[in-house]
C-alpha cells in the first residue's frame, strides 16, 4: 500500500475505536444487562488509566524512534484482540472492562504514533502542508467512523442485536491484521542524529510553552460537545424524536458531511487563517445545537439538516486543530510523541467525562432506553443533548478566539 493511501486507511481503522464505541456502548451494555451508571463509571475509570499511560506511551515513542514499526504492530494487533474480547465473547462486566482496556490502550499507542509520525513525515514544510496531510488523515478517519457507527445496526437488523456485535468485533479484528500488513511502509523509523539531545528534551518542561498549553486546553473543551452528543445520539433519535429507523441514516449524513467538508476547511484555513475559519465553524456548531433543542417529535428532515451542519463543523475541528498543534510543536521543538500523548488524552477524557456526567444524570431523571419515559425524563435528555453542548462550545469558542496569530501575537477575533 502506497503511503498516501496508507494514511486514510490507518486513520479509518483507528477511528473505529473512538466515537463509534461511545455511540454503541450504552446500548450494547444495556443488551448485556449493564446499567447506564455502571458503564459511565467504567469509561471514566478507563480514561483515568489513559491519564497515566498516554504521556508514558508518547515518551516511549520519542525515546525509541527506531522502534516505530514494532509499536505499530502492537497497536493494531492489540486493538484486534481487544475487539474480540469485548464484542465477540459477549463478556460479563469484568470481561468487558478487560476488552475495552486493551482496545483503548492499543488505540492510544496507535493514535499517538500516527499523529507523531505524520508530523515528522511532513516536517517543516509549513502549516499548509500539515493542513493538507490532516485533510487526508481526517477524511479517512471519518470514513472509518461512519462504517463503525452504522455497522452494528445493519448487522443487528439482519442477525439480531447481540449477534450483530459479534460479527462487528470479528470484522474489526480481521481489519486490524489486514491494514497493519498493508501499511507497514508508512511506519518508517525516524532517524535521530543526536539521540542524547532529543531524549533530554523529552520532559514536561518542553510542554509548558503557552501556545502548546493553550492548544491542549482547546482540544479538551472543544471535544466535549461532540462527546456529549455522541454519547446521547441514539437515545435522542430513538426516544426523543421517535425515529429509530433513521438513526443509521442520520449518522451517515453527519460523518459524510464531515468527511466531504474536511478538504474545503483545509483550503479555507490556508487562505484565510486557521483561527478565523475555526471560529466560524464553531459558530455553525452552536447554531446546530440550538436548532436541535427546538425540534418536535418526528422532525426527520430538520434533524437531517442539523446533522449535516454539525458534521460540517466537526470536519473543521478534525482538520484544523491537529494541524495547528503539529505546526506549533515543530516550531517550538517539542517532542511529538509525548505532546500527542497529551493531545490524545485531552480528546479521550472528554468522551469519558461526558459519559460519566450525562449518563448518571439521565438515569437519575428516570430515563429508560427504548422504554416508556415521562415528559420530565425526555426533557432532561433534550437539555443534555442540545443545551449542555452549546454551553461547552461557547467556552471553547472563547479559547479559540484568543489563539495567537502566525507571528505568535495574541489577537482577539473580530467579525470584520
């Protein structure tokens, strides 16, 4: 597999362990007899593990740059084994925790390695080159998200819900081996001329640069709204809008528009500036959240439009922020492994926090998935799905508006 094709293929597989897991895990846990509060606690505990391991994995990648092909093998095969345990074996709570821990650990290793490798491969060609690379990468990631998001539903409709998850896990395990074998040319070892100098720079002090810290904060706050809506998406469509048969279509529309919009956001950011374009996209996302709150039951075409707008806004987030971060790392000479370790953790902790916060609240409000629900329970679902993410997005917008320009000067965004 040629390197340009390897990039979207790797991204597509890694993405199968991100948002789709949070979309399906609450429903899957309910099928296994595990409560919403329990699964929220499990996800938060696994993210606590990431707090320790993600920086460690990043530092390990930086410390042994010639071992990147081996790390890639461990990441792909570890994810494949984790999918087998979590989905194919239909485990109890302990087995599910074990399988998810393996999936998320291998996913962390693969994602940190992949983003760091991309930053090193593109090198100092400039922010435009990083945006172009990010466009290919995130387009592949969104294809993977779409496939992994809709596959359990399609398989479940044909073979039954639990059997659908068995086939889903088996397909992902096979994909892990196939894509790793076909993409080995991408994982070339990074040549380091002065290993002593590089390892001395792999410390937490290298991450204290104000721009790096600012971008890490943005990564977490900006990911929280998508994390909340991803966690509650199936509940909102099936129980709030009462459109269960259209859930898969809405998911496809959401991620398809994100993928299609990604290269356009990349070009716009290169022409008008990353900060300006990102602020516009975030305002688009806020408008979509507000629109979702006011929807009546059965509003199919209107929620489809909101899904498309939200997806387009997500495309900007996925392309622009990592490219700006990679450019900042290279400019400030920050080791990419440990930096993207923290970047990966910032994105993933948002998913866990959202599950740990909104699922117990929803359960406390008396909400029952696919069951009879009181108006109060549905009102709580509506507030958590639409209003809460809107407030979080506003906080992220304030941080993005204070990003420095390309000359490193803090500039407040204005609409002129």
